[in-house]
C-alpha cells in the first residue's frame, strides 16, 4: 500500500520545479522594460505585409527614377537623355525582354531602348523616368503643403471654437463645394501660364487639397482640448501657440501622417488628370500624365507609349494607399479588430434555430 505514496513523492520535486519556472517567467515579464508608443506603432507597421511590400516598391521606384537619368547636378547611370532625339529603330518598339526562351520568349534582354522610342526617336525610358521624377516631386510637395495647411487651420478652429471656428469652417466648406478638379484646373492653368514651374503648380494644388485633413484635425482637437493636461498647461500660463503645437498637434500625429500619405496619392492622380486634360504640367517640363496625354493617339499603333507611364501611375497610387492603410492600422489597432470581426462575420456559418 506504500507504493502509490512513494510515486507521488517522486513526482513532487518535478511539479515544484515546473511551478517555479512558471513563476520565474511571470516575474521576468513583469520586470521587462515597457515598450514606447513609437516602438509599438513601428512593430505593428512592420507586421503589416501589404504596407511593407508597398514601402519597398515605392523606395525602389523613387531610387530607380532619380538614379537612372540623374537629378540636378548629379549624373545618372543611364546613358541616354530625354532631350536627345535620334533615328527610330524597328518602329520604336521596346527592346526589353523578360520572358525566358523555354517559354517561347527572347530571353532576358534590356537592349538599347527598353521602353521603346517616341515618334522623334527619343528614348522613352528616359522620358518616363523624367516624368516619374516630376510626378513624385509634385505629389510630395502637394502632400506637405496640404498637410501643413490643413493641420494648422483644423487645430486653430478646434482650439478657439466660436467665431474663429465658424469663419474657418465656412472657408473650408467653400473649397469643398467647388469641384476639386475644376478649381485645380483653373488655378493650375493660371500657374502654368504664368511660370511653367512644377513647384508653383504643386503649391497651387496644395492650396486646394487641405480641406479633408482640416476637418479631421478639428474633430480631434475638439476632443483633446478638454483633457487635463491641456487645462494644466493653460493654468501654468503657457502661450496659445505652445498649447496647440506642443500638446495638441503631437497627439493627432496618427491622423495627420495617415492622411498625408493619402494626400500624396491623391495629388499624383490629380496632377495626372490635369496634365492629361492640358491644365497641368506643360512642355518642356514632363510628367506621367503629360506623357499619356501626348501619346494617347498612339494607343492602338504603339501601345507601349501609353502603358509604361500608366502602369507606373497605378503602381505608385496603389503602393501609397496600401502604405496609408498600414499606418492607419499601426496608429489605431481598433481598425485591425474591426477588419478581423468583419472577416469572421463573412465566413461564419449560419446557426440552425432550435425548435421550441
């Protein structure tokens, strides 16, 4: 009869060791250094696969466009210029080949004109890279101007409220009522006719695309201005500008950064639309939208003149949108929970009702 007790006593040290290990693990977790908010946001963003892939694609396109033909005083590694015309070879067909011979292709080959040539013999790869540079510059400048303007106007309106809020929001409503494409076309036409600079055009477009962010920032500031730390800063005699820019705006950076990415994508598409309609970038400057507009008549005979800039526009716009989605999920984890619940609801099996 003593055998069971003996076996139980033999297992007691092992059980005690396992319990001790569990307790040690819990104590180690308690004493771990807490992660900062920036670290948490970064880890969430890195775990968002579409956003990471989009980031890599955007970096690749940007580096490739600016390093290939050079920018400003910095020369590029591509030997041909987008200004230089020449003899049209083989009807200007692209010499790029990516299909292996065992699949019926010509093998991997870049050739002299990988994107083909236009009607006067210019290298279309250099033209497309130049247009990509200009479109990226316009998108970034428009995004910065719209973000700064929308943030300041929304923060001031939300903080002061009253008649200041009424005036600023009525101005915002005025810009919203007028169709964006029409307003941008008129101002873009005026800016293009007066200067012809893409920077001036980008500044003008930034002045008409800030309204959405201003409303979002105003809503965030209206809720944040009632917090205790704002009342404490006001009681300590902090200036209004310090309260707004030091305490309120930093707590809305998630909304600002996410909408800045969407503003860049919208700016690139808006510039492409304006250039396609003839109200945006003018020659001798170039952009992806202008290239599509110039060679739209060659869509049936030389489709590569249309497809290359079009594919790059779509790729940049989609990548920026996916990047914005990743930033939104990183700053607001509730968005991830909503998506998971929505997917679970889509694939949930209907339950069978029990008979009474």
